[in-house]
């Protein structure tokens, strides 16, 4: 890991005092890491570049408004902004994750149809909508880890760094998220059967 002569927090202090070059140095230091993280998520270099710019603009606005929290380190903080931008992008694009359950099966493994008829498209669409609804019912910490892991394809190491928890905690949250999703899906199936 590179050691810099001036730390990130000192650069932020200088930037707040009016030194524009200080933020430029922060951008140079962390640009590649944040860009790569976004690119892995959106898989499109132009969109990743746009989201990177938006991330730095939001960071500048937050710092200039005095709302930046010195307690956190700059890289995890700005990575979290990038993560939120990517989540927002996914919501707007209505993309769907591949969620693998504890037994290794894909939530949508029954939906791999040989041909996408209108009916199969409808079923797939309804299932995705139901899954989104079930994910929204998860506790915040579990939902966040699940989205970062499956929508954004982040490693548990990256999730731990961005959320500020240990890898074991991130893994535990993921496990409980999958258990809770499974319970909700089973409950949903039982409720559906009762209506017949």
C-alpha cells in the first residue's frame, strides 16, 4: 500500500481552507479504485465515467457544505457515495440480480426457458417484481449487503470496507438475508396456495 506524505484528512482540511489542488490530489489518489469499483458494477466504461464524475461532485458539495464527517476515512466514505450512485443507477435501469440461495440454487433457475414466450416473460417479470418487494422487506443491514453482493458483485472484503464492519459480520448479514428471503418466499407460496 502506498504511503503519502500528506494524509487524506490533511488534504481535506487544506481543501476546506481554499486549496483546490488538495482535492485534485485526492482525486488522483483514489480515482482508479473508485472507477474500477463502479466499472465492475455497471460494466460500461462511459456510464462508469459519468458516475465517477457524479461521485466526486457530490463529495465536493458535501465537503463544501461542512457535512463531511472527519471520523470516517476518505476512501471508504467516497466509495460509499459511489456505491449509492451505482444502486440508484440500477434502480433506474431496473436490472435484476442473480441471487444464489444457501443450497447453491439460483432464485430464477426455474425461469431459464428455452424460448421466451409472452407468458414466460410475464412470469419472469412478476417474479422479479416479487423478489424486489421481498428484498425491500429485509432489515436495512441485510438488504444493503445483499444488494452490494448481488447487484453490484462486490467482494465481501469490499462490502466490509465500505460498510465499516468485519468480513464475518458482512458474511453473517448475507447469510441472514438469504435465510429471511427463503422464509418470505415459503410464506408467500403458502399464502398463494391458500387462495386456491
